[in-house]
């Protein structure tokens, strides 16, 4: 008995000498959040893509859970990122549109994780417009602004004090470089006595969709299937759909379509680029395409370059997953993949995002959590990027502050079906100014989605749209004015008011005139025509 007691005493003494963070590393999982910009779920083979294959990204879904109904609160890059940082809608975190500056002094989930013993890092795209380094991170190396695809300048804070130590000029392809930096931090840069949270964030596949040297000719011998709505006429939709400036027909530029090379190439990169695109460009100039034939060619050029950028993301995610396996970290690391919103892949004749229509509203979300999430599981609940912060906190065993507006996804990850889970989701897009030209000219709007219906209000022109998603998944027929949907409209308008009250949404609608003047777009450049 004496010997047993001495052994117990010895174990207790040893444990008391081990730093709490060393115990945390065994008890609390690491969090690897992989994030891209503008990756539509329809361009992931685990979501049933018929246009490309993403075997490495599919691993996350195949070994974990795929969420079928993840939606953003505001479908544009910076605002989505601010929502994820704070767990709050745009109107409360202060970042409602690109061009705002994120208030890094406010509460964020990485700050809370760091206070609770996690080592934290963000590497890659930040895009929150702040003059300060990202706050709440022990290490950050982020792109300056939007960042280029080749030879990026990155802003480094290696001391975790929220101050930029220096600017670092890199040479090479941005997706490869961001991955190299992430792997270096995982291997040699982090405090390995603590659990980690790494935000590993790519620029790709953001416009202007510039592929890596390895993928410049990928899909050259393939004809990508056109979406059935490529030549949508917006017959039942209102002014917002007709007056936007994001069409494949009229908005794509010579830089988008690879007739003008980027200005930041070195000589070797420029030579490789010209060898890949030069002959293809000469062929289309000789073809002298017009009308729908030209639109179809523009679609092929756009979608192939978009998918080529995703191919590099897939390759590089595979590198990181392989390292997790080889290092033994995979067993205790939660891997999450998502993107800031969806994207139009030619649907409705568009590229870009912003609208509450499904193609840009829906986000990809896959989560692998060994020992917790069942492999090849699929979740059908309405979830959102406003839920991410609280999810990360619960994974780490940290209480979420009461002022966060989402809900932790951990119960869903465990296979539960909570009785009180949301049955509607609120959306609000702000980036439109009546008195000046705004990127892509998408009208301000808010709306609500349920499992079957979506009601959208373009409030500065006072136009409503209602879609029955069960009967019209492509949202081609606005049924707002049909008598048989009157009760649905009444119910969903009430739901919007209730959600705006619960979420503390201020009234930014201003005065709505009965017949506001038509929007003129004098500054739009003429449609790009090869050789024209």
C-alpha cells in the first residue's frame, strides 16, 4: 500500500511539473481551417461536380462530414471573413462591404483561443483592409490587399504583437507559396507544446483566375458543359438581375480572358504564359466569333482558368494532408474546408457573387474530425459562416461569448439533430451606392431562406422576389405575385422582421420611391472582343 501511494504521489508531482499547455496538446484537438476565395461547391467533385475532379479536397468529405446547406450572411470576400472572425453579422462587426477597415481591437475567436492556450496563425489571404497586422495570432504572413497570383508581396508579423515586422517579396505561384509557408510553420514555427489553430487561406480561385505553370494547358482538349441558364433572359426577375455588371458577355476584360498578361511576371513566367495562351488566342482571333458563339468561347476560357486555379488548390491541400498523416498530427487535428461564398460558373450568364441566389449564397463546408465525425456523413441542416467562430471555440473547449450570433456546429458534427436548430437563415448585402459606380452594380438586398422557399427584397428599388426551391431550384421563376403563394409571402415577411429584430439589424433602407429612375452605367467599358 505504501508503494502504491508513493507511485501516485510521484505521478502527481510529475504532472504538476508539466506545463498546462503540454497537457492541452494531448487533450484538445488542433484546428486547421483551409479557406479559399470564390470556390463554388459545384466545382468540387464531392458535391457532385460534373466539370472537374478534386480528389484531395474530397478526402476531407470522404473522411468526415459534408454540409449540403451552408450559407453566407453577405456574399462578398471581406465581409464573409469578418463574420468568421467575430461570429457576428456584418452590421455588428462593422465590415459590411469591401473597402471597409476591420476593427482588429474587437473580440474575435482567435483571440479567445489564444487566451485559452492555443497557438494561432493565419497564412495567406486576409483581405480585411486593416492597416494593422491581423490581431489574435502568434504568427501571421498575409497577402498585401488582394494579392497577385504570381510573385506576391506578403506582410509578416512573426512576433504575434499585431504589428507588421516587414514586407516579404516572394517569387513563384501564390498557392504554392502559401502552402510552403503553412507547412514551414507547422513543422518549425509553432509552439508544439500547445494545440494549434491555423487559418490556411488561399487567394484562388479569385478573379482574374491565373493558373499555375503546371496547369496552364489543363482542359485544353476538353469542352466544359455549359450551364443551362448561360443565356438567361431574367424574364420574371426585376431590375437587379437586369442591371448588374457581371456578365460573361459584357464584363470580362482582356486581362480576365488572357489577351493581356499580368504586369508582375518575370521573364521566365511571361515566356511560359505566352507559350500556353499565344496559340489559343491566335486561333480565336482567326475564328472572328460573334454573338452567342463569342459568349460560348468566353465561357470556356473563363471556366477552364477558374478550374485550373482550383486544381492547384487541390494539389496543395493534398500536400498538407499528407504532412498531417506523416507527422502523426492527423489523429488529433480537425480539418475544415470552406470558401467565403459561392460563385457563378456561367449560371444566369454571370461570374462573381453578391446575389442571394443559390450559386453565390451557398458555401462549401467539409469537416474531418477523427474519432468524432463519421466518415462519408452528410448534413442537411441550415448552417452558416456565422456559426464557424462558435464551432471553433467549442472544439477547443472554450465557452462562446453571449454576443456571438451563430450556433456551434459540434452537435451536428456528432450526428445529433437539435430540436432548436434554425429553420430559416437571414442574408443582407450592402455594397451598392446610388450616387456612384460600385463593383458589379448589384443592388442592396436582404432576404430569408427556409428549407423550401427564399424571399428577397431589393429594398432600394422596392422589388420582391420569391422562389419555390422545390419546384424551381435554378430560381428562374419569381412567384412573388402569384395568388397561391400569398400566405407564404406573408409568413416570410414576418420571418424577416423577426430575424432583423433578433439580429439587431439597423434600418439602412432609406426612402424608397414608388418608381426610382433607371440606373445608367455609362462607365462600363465596351465588351471585350478578341482582335476587336
